[in-house]
C-alpha cells in the first residue's frame, strides 16, 4: 500500500521538475533593489558645458547620486564606490554607462564646481547643478530629501540628504542602492552588466 501511494507522488514531482526546466527563465536576481514597475524619469540641469537632459542619455545606463561637494563622508565614499564599479567594466561597457553627480547644494556648488568634483573621481563622470528651484524639483521626482544643518553662515553649513544611488535605464528608474550596498563592487558590476544586456 505504501509503495502504491508513493508512485503518484514521485510522478507529480517529476512533472513539476520537467515543467520548471521547460518554463522560460525570468530576469536575473539583482543585488540592488529593483523596481517592479520602473517609472519614467527625466530632467534638465546645468552642466559645466551647458544644459544636460537625462533623456539625452537614454542609450546609457545612468547611476545617479545626489550629494554636495563639502560632504565629509557619505558622498566621497559613494563616489569612490561608483568609481570602483565603473573601472571594473570593460572599455566597451564604460561607453554605455554614465555616472551622474547632482548637487543638492546649488548655493555653493555651481555647475563648474559640481563637474570638477565629479571628475575628481573619474574623468568621465558628470557633475550637475542648477537653481535651487530646479534642484528641488528634480530631487522630489526621485524622492530625495535634503536640508541644511549645522548652519553657521551663508557659506558655512552641512547638508543632510538621502544617500541612495539611483540607476536609470532607457529613461526609467530601475534600481536603487543604499549606501552600504553600493560599496559591494562585484555585485554592482554584475547588476550593471545585466542592465547593459537588457536583462
């Protein structure tokens, strides 16, 4: 009786295994937090050479970090992590990835200053700034919070801000990295390569 009852169970398990093998495989598992419904995002901000529109980078995978030049810790740490990931890519892959730094301190960080800061981490990184109103609008689109703290004067203060790294692909916000996750270079590189392959 036990043996007879076992055969249907084994047959069912075999069918499940065959079905699993025949099913089309889905997207890879990402290390970063993947948005199940990637939402379109666009903006235009000022670069050192003039206006830069995110839509003009639609053929690239675009990691974006909001920070400020005088940031003592999380900003340089994150930008260094992005440099490590970028440098781990092949030259052909690097051509299709554009790292963007956006200043949330437009009163001190002009487009030229933001660009110099970005280039200090890699010559191909892009630094952007703009008017306080423009920065506020773009930050809101990404859900980025920022506020001046430790205020001692018009040019002497810190800025508390969201430290998430956002990744845009084909004009859509696709992945998010917390500050600790972006430092895992190998896993970030694997995610970028998956995005470059189109999943």
